[in-house]
């Protein structure tokens, strides 16, 4: 069986430290999955754009019969809005409601997150995709490609502005033990749900600012959701355990 350490050596990895000096490792998506995801999203966008433009043309044609000049202007405006909606709106909407994923990213198993591992917000999604216009200059995403291959964490300009990275997300678990104790997640079980992963990551990065009582309450709830009893664990052990699980999730399968 491949260990997490051996697995992560196969990928470019972003390493971040929480305020508690606990190390988290995020395997970067790489060029192939991102290219395939964009190809899938492009096909979906093209289909949506075609349908919207077709609808606009049909409805605008009735207006052109009554007033050709006004009808043509309205049709042009609506066509432009349809194109903007399917290019910018597509990514912003999906990355916001699907926590950093589009249909293409979901198929290829990658996700956009903040560089510290926290989930994407609406503002982050809007920023990174507004800059997509610049990334696509002068054609075929040349600026974005140059930025991707020249930055340490494989970031296009939109990622740099929004402080985001695209990471791999694996959906299959492996046996895992921590501190000599077996945990409830094992071979063939489901991966940690994305929402719970985000809660764990957000907690670890904000734990320094929380009262001890609140940290104990939150970690107890999270660990019980994972099927493990936290009562015999110190607060530091709980934090290390959650960090280890996030690293396990990143290197869980292939």
C-alpha cells in the first residue's frame, strides 16, 4: 500500500501551517486535470450560449417585425448579455454554490480553495474569474499558461489576485491510524464530506482566536461526526488529529 508521504511525492504540494504550527499539505491539481476540466466546462458553456442566443434571436425577431431598428439593438444587447452570462457567470455561480467546483472540475476531481486551504467565497470566485479575461489574452489563454508554469503554486493571474489554488480532491479512502489508534475511516469507506473538511480546515486556521472551551466543544463535535471518541484526547491531540485527517484526505487514494 502506498503511504501518504510516498503518494504526495508524486505531486506538487502546497504546504501551509496553521496558527498552531500544524502542517497541512494540499496536492496541486496540475496542468492535465485543469485543462480537461476547462475543456468540459467550455463544451457546456458553448451549449448554454447556443441555446440562449437562439432564444434571444427568436424573441427579438418578433420585435424586429414591429420596429426593425429597435429590435436589432435589443437583440444585440441580449446576445452580449447571454455571452457574458455564460463566460463569467458560469464559473462564478458554480464555484460559489459548489464550493470551488464547476461541472468540469467535479468530473476531474479538482477544487478551487484559498491558498491556506479554506473554502472559496463569492468574492474570491468573482475576482478570480474577472481576471480570466486577462488570462485568456492574447488568445488561447496564453497569459494564464505563462502564469501557471512560472508560479510556484501553479496559479494563473486570477488565482494570484484572489489568493486561490486549485487542488486535487480524492474520493476514496485508505486505512489510516493516528497516534497508534485506529480510526473509523477505512478501505472502501467514503471520503470525508467536503463540507466537513472545510469546517475542519476553517477551525484549524482560526483556533488561535477561539476560547479554549469553544475549541474543545467544536473539536468534540467534529471528531464524533467522524466516528471517534475524543474524550481521552487533549486539545493539542485533537488539533493534530484533525490536521492528520486533512492530510490523509489529500493523499487518500489513487
